[in-house]
C-alpha cells in the first residue's frame, strides 16, 4: 500500500465531515473503510512491538499458470 496509513485525527475529521453533510458513515461507507484501515495498521504495529521482531502483516502470494 503506497503512502502512510490514516491517522486517528484524519479518520475522525472525515467521519465528522461526512456526518455533517448527511452522508452515510455506517458499515461499508468511506469513513468505515478508513476506520478499519487505521485499526488494522495500529494492531499490526502493536503486534510487531509485542512480537519483538517477528514478521507480521499481509503476505502476498503470486501463482503462475503452468502452460504445460
């Protein structure tokens, strides 16, 4: 993922702006996705410090099609 994860203040600001505009802030909305992303990054950071060097986070697997 390029860039930095959203900060708690940024997530709160977006949610507040959406609510003031009478836009959806519930499940599946943009503010909800930001909250989820921020929480995932925070949890990964907390696990990383608790595991003291063990690798955590998303793992990506690429499967190549065999043309035989």
